[in-house]
């Protein structure tokens, strides 16, 4: 990975957009990021981390103050990082979440975080992702490093510089896996373990299947007594496989015995079946003879019974003949009878009609006497014509009540229309005054509502002043405590500076005594080379290098605390000044009172605005009501005129109807009563005329039918009508007689034929005994059934035992081959996973990474040997890790002065810096050298140079300078003057007098 360009705006100490062109330092290969403490040098690396990962390691676990404290609410915050990898050239634009002025309504609103990823394609930037989750996924594929790994191999930030050197095996393995892409070995291991488990399960299942089948077969042998004579003497081998083989051999012998038993049982079944077939045939013959005897006796009895019924059948035949002869006279007899009955009924009806007629016309001297049908019909016709004129008057009479009601309705409608018109005319006259009053009220409400917008602004301003006043009061209280903290930190820093200077002075003064303690009589002095030591200096005030280093670290920590406290005080002062400006000179009480008053005025204006709208609506309704009232009054006038016209017409119709009805009533109470009386007279005349005609016709028909009946009796063998009627039978009775006669003849013919055949067989008269035959058949059937069951059971046992043996033998053969394959797979999976004989628990991936770590350590030692003047050398350790962790990724330090190795954690601060720098450079070289690996073309270091003495610093500078030959660009952050003198390519971070920092190249 190589950085090309960085743009920072509104981030950290930078307010205005600052731009760094890293490509400008490509030729130098080494550049310095310098500036005074607190100016913002480390914030450049923070911006790189934020742009690529959306996170800043310095703020982990605390408040993330990414947005510059110098920003006004409307100022933007944005970081742009342009970089390239083997995948191409990319640009990330990212901004954090912060508060900005609202576009509507005043105040502040949250500006959501945003990020965009672009790729340079054909000279143009093409967008690849714009959502945080999508950008993170894309960058993970492009960078191939997470944030922690990025901070260990590319951006060596404060507090993380020595992370890779001092990391444990698990953390070092995670980083190396991403750098060298060895995750596939873990997949290999997982797949081999999965195959091993599957093979083990399959092998176990196969063995279980064999044992289960053998046990089932042995249980089947035991349950059916298939053991041989020497079965009890057989022994089971100790070895499991041999035991299965032996048991299978025994089962094969049992299977042969089962087949032999099955063959015997089939032969026994065939013999029993033949005996049963013979007994069944004999029993069927005896039963058939016994049935023939029964049928012969029944036929004899039936024929005797039929002969006894012969006289009754002869009588039935005579009755049937008389019924057939009388049936020919049935129509003549019934016709004469019906004609006589009809003539008698017609005479009675005529008498009743005559009596009724005479009762109805007793008071009418002009009516006929009722003896002539023609005279009656003529009178009824004349009366019908006279009553036709009264029908219309009867209808009019029924409508008199309606006509009277119509007159009353018209009168009521005329009066109602007049009353309604008077009411609406009064309401219309009062409407103009109400409209004028409501319009004046609406205008007044509008004037009060027009102040709403101004009052909203006043409320927002008052709220902002109150917030500023409260913030200023809170910051004023906080400032006293922060000032006290600054004073305390400055006193602690002064004491730490004095203590460190005193220890360094005492160590320099006592250096001669320290060297004298190392002198050995007879051995050369390390300073002058003499083997004689006549006057060695005394070491009265011993101060070790560790004491000086510890005091120096304490001094640096105290300085950082002073810097942090001073920064907190400056930030608090800036917040206090901004809050004072927002308060505009108001106290909290004054601002609160102003806000309450402004809100009250705003509420009143809002209420007036609502009331004005309601008044406007009511005014529109009143104006519309006037138009509606005019239309209603006009409609009521039209209704009054119409009602008057309907009243005149209704009175005329009523008078005409009353006159026509009076004429049609005559002497009756109503026209309807007169019509009812006339209808009764007409109906009686017509009924009597019809009855007279019917009486004459029926008398003539009865005389003719009587003559025809007498002629038919004379021609038959019956003496009179009574004899012929007695011989008549219904069709059902005749059919029953015919059927009884036919059935008797057919039954007698059938029974004679059956008896003739049975008599010819010469059967014995005594019944045949079936008991001996049934007993023989039952015994044979029982024996045959038992033989069939035994044969079926023997066949089933033999087949089941054969199937179990075949399955067990086949599965046993497959299991032997599978066991050999599983053994090979088990050993391979254990080797890849670091199990079995691998006491170091080093799996294949760890083994590969250990080889890579050896190369990294070898490359680092090329630097460290020079930087430590040959004293220190890093060594890759494959010592067995504790608590079951994977071994092979350890790093220890070999000290040439002692000839012993020691943990990296035992190095001093300066020594740790040199070892970390060498390891970081070695890591970068090895990773870059790998084909298809991650290109580490840019490196940043932000720690440790101030802890080096002059000679060691020169060695570190030479080491960094050598990196130019590899085409790598290294950025160093430091305020050490010696480095500023030796590195010509520099970026300077400078704090301006008004607060924000700027970047100068």
C-alpha cells in the first residue's frame, strides 16, 4: 500500500483545508513531520486512520473528539485519503457525525456521518460505494489489513509502536495470517477434520451394523435351536475382528442347518396336504348323498300338499270365469246407475234454486215466476244493462274522502308556505349587520397574527441566549478547577524535570566509579587498556541507566499531563468565550424571563392566527347563507302560488263527485249497496235458469241408460242386475286368482320332476351319518395346517438368517478396507492440525507462518545488529507455549553481552524502540517480497526517537535512510532537533496565533 495524498478540514487542530502530497517525497524516500508539541503532528496520522477505517486509535475507550474545536457550527469536517494498492488507485472521503445549523427553523441539527469510496479508472474517478457498511467491506478487500494490523505494520502510532514485537502468539498469528494469506491452511485443516470425522462415523456405523446383524443372527439361531452338537464347546477369540470372523463361521454352519430343516418341513407339508385332500373328497360325497335324501323327502311332502289344494283351485277357476263374464256388463251397469243419480241430484238443485229465487223477488211484482228458464235470462240481462251506469258512480263514491283530504292538504300547504316565507324574510333582513360585525373581528385577529414569524425568531434568539448563559455559567465554574489542575501538573512536571536532570548529573559524575567496579586485577581496562589499576575511583553515589531512563519516562509523562491539562483549559476558555457570545450579556435569570415572555407572545399570536382562520370561515358561511336565503324565499313564494291553485281545483272536483253519487244512490244508503242488491237478483235468476235446463237434460239421459241396461242383461246368462253385480271382481282380485291357479300348476309340475329324478337314484330311506367323515377331515386339516405353518416358519427363518449373514459379511468386508483408509486420513488430519505426536501443537498454518517469521526475524537482525552495535539479535522461538496455545510464533532477544536469551519485554525503552523498528522494517521487506502479497510502500513512525542517545539516534537515522533503496517512503514524526537537521524533506505543523494549526511543506 502507498499513500499519495491527504486532505484534512475541520479535523483535530486543523480548521481550514490542509493538503499533503506524499508523492512529492517519493524521490527523497524519507521525510520528517515536525512542529512544536501540541501543534497537531500526530493528528495527521489520526486523519489517515479515520479516513481509511473511520476510527482513531488514540480515542479508544474515551470521547472521540474528531471535529475541530475551532469549527463554527456551519464549518464542515472532512478527511480525504488517496492511496494505491495492487488492486488499483482509490480515494476515500469521510466525515464524522457533528452538529450543524438547521436549514429551517433555526437552531442546530445532527449532520450524519458520511463516507464515499472512489476508484481511478481511465483518468476518471468512479464511485464504488457510498454506504458505511459497503465502504468498509470494499476497503477490507482492498487493504487486506484491519485497523489493528495497519497500526502494526504501516502506521506505527504512539503507544502501538512495539505491539508486534511484544505481541503474544495468537495476536501475532492473526496479523501474519492477513499479511501472508495463509487462511487457506485453516480451511485445509477444517476440511481434513471434517473428512476424518465423517470417516470415523462411517467406520463406526459399519462396525455397529456388522455387530448388530451378527447379534440378530445369533439371537435367531438361539431362539430356533439351530446350534450344532458342539456349539457349547465353541470359544470366542479375544481380538474383536477375529471374534466377528469366528461368529460368522458359526452362523454359516447354523444357516446350513436351517436350510436342511426347511427342506424337511416342506416334505412333511406335501404329505399332509395329500391326506387332507382325500378326506375332504370323501366328506363332500357323503354330504351330497345326505342332501339328496333331504330333498327327496321334501318333494314327496310338497306334492301331497299340492294335491290336497286341488278342490280350492277348481272353485277359484269358476269364480274367475264368472268375473270375466260380468266384466263385459260393467260399463252398462255403471252408466245406468250414474245417470239415475245425476237426474235425482238435478231435480233437487232446481227445487233449491226456485225456493231461493222466490225469496229474493217476493217484493218485486215485475219479476218472472221462475217456471221458464228463457224468461229468467231475459230479465237478468235487462237488469245487468241498467246497473252498468251505476259502476262509475260507485268508484266516485269511494274517492269522496280523498277529495275532501286534498282540499284540507291544499289549505295547510298554502298557510305553511306563507309562514315559512315570513320567517326567512326576517332572517334575511338581519344578515348584513352580522356580516359587518364578523368582518371587523376577523381584521383585528389578522393584525395580531401577522407577528407570528417575528415572534418565532424572537423565541429562537431568546432560547439561544438562555442556552449560552447556562453554558457560560457552567464553564465559569469548571474553569477554576481546571486552572488548579494545570497548576498542579506544572508543579509535578517541574519536579520530574529536576529529578531527571539530577539523576543524569549524578550518573555522569559517578561514571568513573561504575567503570571502576567492573575492573578485574590482571585484565585490561575497557577505557585505557591497562592491566594495572593503581587508583580506581570509588562509586559513592550509584545511579543506574535504568534509574535515568525511568526518570526520563516520568518526565515525559509529566510533560504529556501538562500538555493535556493546558489543552483542556484552552478548550474550556474557547467554550466559555463562545457561550458568552451566545448569551449576549444576559444572565441566566434575565434570559429565562425573556424566553418566557417571548413564548407567551408567540402562543398568543398563534391563537390569533387560528381564530382569524375560523372567523374567515364563519364569514364565508354567512355570505353564502344570504344567497341561500334569497333562493329559499323565492321557492316559498312559488310554493304558496301552487298551493292556492291546487286548493281551487280540489274544491271543484269534490262538488262534481258529490252530485254524481247522489243521483246513483236512488233509495239506497250508498251506490255500492244498490249494486250489491242488483248483483244478488241477477245471480239468483241465472242460477235458477241453469238448474231448470240441467234437470231436463239429466232426466232424458237416465231414461236412455235404463233401456240400454235391460237389453244387455237379456243377452247375458245373468238373471238380473244383482246377480251380475255380485259376480264382478276388481282387477287385483282377478290377477290374484289367475296367479294362484298358475302357481299351483307350476309347483305341481316342478315337484313331480324333482321327485322322479331322486326316486331313480335308489337312496336308502334311513339318513346317512356324516360324523365319521367330518372327524377324519378335521384331523387331516389340522395336521396339514400345522405342517404348512412349520414349513413357512422354517423357510422364513432360513431366509432371514441368510439375509443377515449376507449383510454382515458384505459390511465386514467394506469395513476392513474403510479402516485402512481411515487410518491414513487420521494420521494426515492429526499432522495438519498439530495433534498426535506433535508435542508443540503446531498446525500446518502455524508451521508456514513460523517459517515466514524466521525470514522476518532474519531480515530484522540485519538492521538490529547495526543499530545495537552487535549486542542484540532477535531469535524466532518454537518453544512450547503454555496453557495449550499453539507454539512456533515466539520471539526472544539474544544478548551478546550475557550470551543468554531473554524475553522482549525485558528490553529498556530505547532498546525496545530499536528492536521494534528493526522488526517493523523486516516485516515490511518480507511481505513486500512475496509475490501477490501486500505492498508496504509507505511507513509512518510516531514514537521513541526522543529516548535515544546521540549515537543510537545516528544509527537509527542510517537505518531509515537505507530504506530509500527499496523504493519505500518513510514518514517520521519527531521534534528532536538532530533529526530535523538530518532530514531535509519536511512537513511542518504550526499553530497559528488565533488557535487553528496549518501544515507547511
